[in-house]
């Protein structure tokens, strides 16, 4: 990471917008001298070791500085979500099969009860044809 380039970009953007160092200092709530030290490199904005830290942690610098995921991190996240999604689908399918089997059992019991009732009604009609 090139802190000199960052400082130059800050200076260039400030000038392009027509802002003075004093204006930016006031906007930041710091003294004009403090702001000048930022542009001159006396005050370090970003630790130059951040790049090394990101490398050691095996994450992109952008992730460390801004919380941005790299394409590879997005792919890993998508794969993880896909795995969780597929596991949930499998769980739901299994649960559905169990519920369907239970309902089928209940239907068979109700059918048997209905046949029994119809049989009883048939016997009663034979014994009491008046009804």
C-alpha cells in the first residue's frame, strides 16, 4: 500500500473540489496544522503494515479496511449458503415424507372406521327395516 499515493489522491481531490486545507480541517474537526500534517505525511492515516497483516491473515486488503469480500470469499459464502439450503431442503423433504406417511395411516384408519360404520348401519337396516 502506497501511503504517498493516498495522500496525493486526497490532495488532488481536495484541490479539484476547490477546498482549502483549512476547510477540510474544519470539516474533520481538527486544526489546519493537523490536516497539513496528513497531506505532508507527518501524520499516518493508514498503517503501512496493513498490507502485511492482510497477507498474513490471508484476506484481501479491501476486506480488512472496508469489510468488502473478495470474489473468492463471495464464492465460499455462496457455496456455504447453497450447502445449508440443500440440507434444509433434504430435511423438509424427509419431514414431508414422514408427515405424508402419518396422514396416509390416519386416512386408512378413517376408511376402516367408515367401512365399520357402514357395515353396522347395514346390519341395523336388516334388523330394523322400518327405519
